[in-house]
């Protein structure tokens, strides 16, 4: 059985230079729930309190789309990375 703690051992990443996750930072700045920070299994989202800014490390994205679904303010525009980029799972 695969669990989330071991996912880094069976994956590799080929990050694009352009993010496949686009944030509406003004909406994110006013959000007090920040579900994206709580639910992202790859912990791609962090809220920088001193800068009052949501940051995203798209390079670590597992491409589950949970952030896009959970954002009730529709501030996250998520899509799969361009062909040949993103996460590559090794399940064997």
C-alpha cells in the first residue's frame, strides 16, 4: 500500500519554467480560511504572514487538483502542466 509519506520516494518532478497554478493574490490576501494551505498533500501552499501573501511552490505539485476544487473564492486557476512537465510517478 502506498501512503502519502512515501510519495516522494516513488515520484520525480520535471518542473516547467511557467507555473500551471495561477493565484489571484488579491483574493487570496483577503481569505481567512486558506483551505489550500491545509489540504494540499504536497504542501505547495504557504501563507507568508509578514507579507500578507499566499505563496505557491508549483514545482512540487502532485497534480491532484484539490486546491482548485477546495477554493470557494475561485482564486486558484489550476491546470495540468504542459506536456512533458510536472510529476512523473513510478509505481513499479
